[in-house]
């Protein structure tokens, strides 16, 4: 799909993938980076914050906004 994923053989995405662009792993205009950022905006950005992910991590409780990812998105 041309989008980074949270781990090999896992289709789930994680907002920490925004760090790839900030670390210049690829240039910010790389198509895969652009698709990843757009996907995060579309699926993990809600109510003025960014959720780190929406998959079951086997931890108790529910996921809250992950503000460092919001800062990376901005």
C-alpha cells in the first residue's frame, strides 16, 4: 500500500511513524512518508489530538491522546 506499518507482518499503523520523517529517514516529500502522514491524519487524529494507535496492545484501560505524536504531526 506504500504506507509504513507498526511492525513487520502487521498491518496496524502507529502514530510514532511520524518520527521517520522528523529523523529524515526519507525526505518529507517521499510518497511513502506522505501517505503515512495522511493515513495518520485520517485515522488517528480525533478531537484535537492524535491517538498513538487503535489496536489491542493487551494493556488494561483505554488509549488516550498521545500529545507528542500531535506535536510531531504539527
